[in-house]
C-alpha cells in the first residue's frame, strides 16, 4: 500500500505555491482556475493508478473519469481565456 494521501498533499502543496505566485503576478482569475483544474485533475488521475479502487471502465476508476472531466473543464477555460 502506498501513502497516496501524502503524495497528493505534496503535489497539491506545489500547485498551491504556483497558484499563489500566478495570482500575485496578476494572471487573470479564469486562467488561474483553469490551471488549477488541469493540474489538480492530472495529479488525481496519476495517483489513482496506485490506489486500490473498483475499476469501472477498463483500467479506469470513477475518480479517473471525474479527473478527466476536471482536466477537460480546465482546458476549456484556458482556451476561452486566451481568445479574449
């Protein structure tokens, strides 16, 4: 068994640091939220491979699918914010 909570906490601490730096440097809110969704979703997606959960779609768990949805939402926000 892996201490996945610790892995996720460490990765999200780095994300928090990056989000704070972007916020202080004046990056628009929509970009920051899009980046958060993309980063947090990808971290969770990766960590789910070492967790022991029920697989619902091939090798993917429900958390994988939710993480994919978050990453798509973040990517859409980033694309829309660069168009304006």
